[in-house]
């Protein structure tokens, strides 16, 4: 079951805070501690500032037994995507419909599964994130989805249709991958 963090924040006075906080604090992603830290220390602040929308994937089987077990999460945002100078006008036009250096885009800012989540959780997270973006696209337009990932995850995202476009200007160790929707 995917649940928006925003709804939890809005209903914080009526939920079992200990269970929710326990689910967040027990989330573990040893392959990328940055995504674990984001969820545990920054996601609520980003949500309150309306910088991102974070969605939590709770384990259905555990939920049936009254246990909140977080299998994974993803965060979405609207951002300006900046093409590097070596991306040609023609390529920018083919990707975004414009030859401009900056275009609006959907960002999958964070996406992670818990170390103990069942097989297929990552796939479910990616498909759900893209579906949520397609729903937003219906109302506000847009066509580029992008994410930043380390080299080790590049082929993983390629399996879901993402393609490499450039290194991140913010962090040259990150690859910027895109998907046209």
C-alpha cells in the first residue's frame, strides 16, 4: 500500500505516532545511506516546505497484522532540468520539444527499498512513481522525467526505460538519466 507522507503529516494528531516513527527509524538502505538519511531526517521538512512529495510503500502482509513495515519510498518534485552545454539544440528539441537549455521536468529525487523488502519492491516503486507522474502530466503537461544515480544503478534504471544524458553539474559522480513520458 502506497501512502502519501503529506496525509500522515496532516493526520499526525490521530495516528499511532510510535508505530509511524518506528517504521521510519527502522528503514534501512545500507547500499545508499543518503536515501536512508533523507527519509529519516529530511523528508518531513521537504514535505512541509512543499519541495517534494514523498510516498511510502508499506508492506501489505505486515499491515494486515497491525504492523507498519516500510518496504520503500520515493520522492517526486518539479524542477528545472538544465542541459549541459555539449547537448545540441537538436537533441534538446527531440527530448523536450524545445531547444532551450532549461526545461521544466519531473524529478524522482529519492527512490529506495528497505534492505529487507521483498523482491520486486524496487520495480513496484518505479512503476508507481511513473504512474503518479503520468497523472500529474495529464493536468499540468510536461514530458521529461529525470533522476540522478550512481554508476552502479545506471543499468538498473535503463531496464525501466531511462537513458543516460549527462553527468550532474551538482555532483559529477552522479549520472542524470531521463525518460520521456
